[in-house]
C-alpha cells in the first residue's frame, strides 16, 4: 500500500462536512484565518445572529 498523497492544489476549495464534534473546526483552525471562510461569519453579516438558520427577508421568496 502506498502513502496517501495529501497535496492540496492551489487554488482549492475545501468543504468540511461531518458530524458534530468530529474535528472540522479543529482542523480548520490549523489554517491561516485569511484562508478560512466561516458560515457563521456570513450569518452575522446578513442577519446579525450567528446562530440563526432562518433566511433574511431579502432572500425569502
């Protein structure tokens, strides 16, 4: 068995998906802040509530 090639091309978009507590945020925390997009930050930008999963009125149909 050969070692797994973990080289990430540049540019790349890496999507972390997994169960709660599986280490997604821990792994993302090893990357420079300028390289990580956080859904929570986008929620704050559009709704001022990082925990809200509701769509803002401007995006509702």
